[in-house]
C-alpha cells in the first residue's frame, strides 16, 4: 500500500503516525498544538506543528485516509515541492482563520468582561465575573484581580487546535476544483456523487456546524473552512487548469 504513495505523502503519513505513537510514551503533544495567539502557551512554531498532532486514533485515521486518498494524485500533478507548499499553505491558513474566529467571536465576550472587571474591580463585579466566567478555583475563596487574570489565561489556553484537518480539507477542495466531474462513492451510500457536489455539500455542512456550535461538538469546523478557502485562493493564484473530463 505504501509503495503506491508518492514520497511526500508517504513522509507526511509517517510523521503523523509516528508523533501519535510516541504520545503514549509521555511526549508532550500539547506543546505542539496551536494555542490562541493571546495565550501564554502560544508559540510561533505552533502554526506548523499543530498539523502533526492528533487527539485520538479516529482523528488521525480520518485525516490520514483523506491524505492517502487524494494527496498522491495532487503530488503527481504538481510535483513534490508545489504539493508540500500547498499542504502547508492550507494548514497554516486554517490555523490563522481559526485564531481569528477565536479572537473576534469565541473569546470576544470573555475578553471584554475581563477588561471591564479589571477596570473596576469592586466586589459586585468580581462576584458576577466569577459566576459567569470562572473556570479555576480561587485560592482560599478570595476573588481578586490576580485570580481574574489567572482565570482569563486558563480559559484562553483551553482552545488549542490540533490535527491535519485544515490541510486535508484543502486537498479535498483541490480535488473537487481540479476534477469536478469525477464520481465518488461515499460509504454506505451506493449512489455515486460528483466531486464538485461532494465538496460543496461538505463545505456547507462545515459552515453550518461551525455557526451552530452544538454543545459537546469539539470539531474545529472553521479550521476546515479555512483550509478550503486558502486552497481556492492558492489555486486561483496558480491559475491551475481545471479538468472537466474526470
């Protein structure tokens, strides 16, 4: 199976699987996940390293299956260097969009509330803040400015991103863009669907799921959308010829 893979795709597969396996030996993968840029745990290298860490075996399996299915075809068309640039461009772009969503949407309310209570830290504001936004316990039950700052840091450090999904969604987007009429079978449905419809429906679902933000849904849907958006941008820049016959 690995013999049929192109060199870059094979290397990416091995790195992702290898990092997942060494997690069981105590490797601190949380250091490699992408933290919000305002968090104390953020490091610049995380915009790349986050693409190689996965939270679970199924998370890893899903992403590596997408890489296996579509990656080698694109590498054969573009060559190793261009494919690798595309992969990282989509992955990094997905991470940047995800952090943008965090900044302007996910953490906007808690950031404003924290700024407000720090500007006027009276007892009523502190108690109200703790009731609505508290995620850590206050030492000795004392709610003060130091606790507010620590609580805010803890909260924004929780939204870490990991996985190759952004890059993989970029690859899927490229396949649908280059081979829009290629027919695919989606398990368990026996009816073929053209790639352009599959990509369109998948993108719309990710947008819907990202907006809904259902309770318990830990999937970074906007990172997926980001990978697709950055894929289209780069394909437009490259002006890659679409193939309507496959």
